[in-house]
C-alpha cells in the first residue's frame, strides 16, 4: 500500500492514544493516556490550588477575622469553665446538705430511741405498781383506748396490753417498705411516700406520742385512785381515833416569798412518782390497820339485832346502856377474833356468860360474850380470824347470839365505826 493510500484511510478517524511502555527485565507494560482527561484533571487541581491560595491569602491579610474567632473560642472556654465550677459548687452544696440532713436524721432516731427506752422503763415500773394494786385488793381504773397494763399481772384486765414496738435502726437505713407505713398513713399515701425517711420518722414519733399519752393517762388514773383510797382509809381510821403517819408524803410547794415571776416549769413529780408514793402510803396504812380489830367476828353478813347505846333492857323493860353489838347467830357458829392480839381473859364473866377478852395493843380490847364454849386460854397469841369459841346463849341472854364489844382505854365505844373502817379497807 502506498503512502497516499495510508493517509487517505486515516482521514476522518480518531487519532491513536499516547502509549507509554515500561520494560522491566522480561516484563513489558504499556499504558494508554487520554490527553483530554489528563487536561481536565490538571484543570481541577489548578482551580483548587488557586482557591486555597486565595483563601489563605485572604485570611492572612484579614487578621481581624482570625482574632474574632480566637476571642469566641476563649469566651466559650471560659463559659464552659464557669459552668463546670458552678456544677462543682452545686455538688458540694448538695453533699453538705446531705451530711446535715443525715446528722439531723440520726439525732431524731437517737431521740426516738431514748424516748422509747424511757417508756419501756416506765412500763416496767407500771407493772410493779399494778401488782401492788392487786395486792391491796383495789380495782384497776379503766382507760379509754388500748389497755397498757402488762400481761400476767394478777389484777390485769382482759384486754391485752400494747407496748411500743422497738425502733429498728436498720430499717431507717434501708428503703422503706410501704406495708410498714400502712397503719399510720394508709395504703395510698404509703405508696406515694415509700422510702421517705421523714415520713418514717413522723410515723414513729406519732406511735410513741400515742403510747405516751395512753401510759400517762393510765398512770394518772392509778395515782388518782391510790390517793383517793389513801384519803378514804385515813378518814376511816381517824374515826376510830388513829392517825397514820405518812411514810411517803407528797412534796408540798414551798412558799413563794418575794417571787414576782419567771417561766413556768412543771414540778418534777410525774404521774408515775405520784402513783408510787400513793401506793406506798396505802401499803403503810394497810400494814397499820392490820394490827387493829377491824374484821368481822362472824363469817358472812350477819344481822345486828341490837345496836350500841341506850336501849330497853330485854329482862326489865327499862332503859339501859348496851355496850356493844348483838349479832344474830346459831349455837355452834365459830366466833373469830377481829384483829391480832393476846388473850387476857377467858372464862365466865357474870352476865356475859362464857366470855373472851383480847388485848390488841394501844389500849384497844375486844370482848366476845354469851358463847357456848371457849377455845383459847389466857396468854395465847392470836392472829386475825382465829377462832376464840362457839356462839351460844350463856349468861344474861334471851337466845343464841354473839355480844361483841370494842373498848378503848377501858371505855366501851361503838364497834360500828371499827367495823365500817375494816369494810372500807377491805377486811
């Protein structure tokens, strides 16, 4: 083919791509390069380089923009540091508040524990007082609400006592169970306030307050009862001429003198001390009264057929002094001594028939007349209730009965006052 033919064939065709050949030993690699694409890539790189250089130059010559950017950055850092410092201060404040609340919480728990310990100690003393009431044969005063009299007391009422439940400090340190608050706040409120220590403390304070009020009311009732009985017993003994020295007198207020004011502070004598002193006084009065002839000479309730004083004589039908009481009795009924003493006479004494005289000390003598038989002898020591003989109708008598006399310093007195005093004291 001639050169002219080659040129004619290549006319109108796309020119061949540039080829780059790389020879490395026996290996030969050929690359074809498109000049158009190569030019386009070069143009893009050039445009990017020009833009970068232009922006850098703009910023270099406009340093105020860079300064503003740095200022904003510093301001943001300072704001951030201030916020961090404020948060740290808030955390410190919260921690300090928690420590203060914890100290206050522990102080309240200690106070409740101390109050409960005092209540338990007072309850133990109250148990002893109730036992004394049973020994004295007094009825316990009734109190409204749950009884707090300890179980096992001889004279305790049928209602079981309610004592304050021990405070459990572990429960205060753990989340509160809603069931524990139900008796105080109800189920709905317990569900809302579950885990709130303040509610738990308030509930415990409320429980202890209620128990304190019930205990104080019961102690006050017991003190009032003991003081009232003490006055009654003292009046009864005063009627027969005996005055009992008070072994446990209640403190009386001192004269105010020139006092013109000052805060009111209640006296230290509380209901517990009042009840204790009053019961001790009752026990002292009863111990004195047991040495007096205050019991009844016959078992059961007996009809008095003739009173003490002037009466119509059953034999002569004219006025005569009757120096004792005549009790209706059947022949053979046991006659009992009305108080501890010593037999000073035992035998037949004129119109008294078979008669026994018993000396009780302090100039007090009792006489038992008209008996059918005697069971004691002179000099014998007797206890209250011992049998001195059997009822009958010996001596100047119209039928079986017991003639009973009480003599003080040799003079007969009305035995009614002595028997009434014994009835008042429960003999």
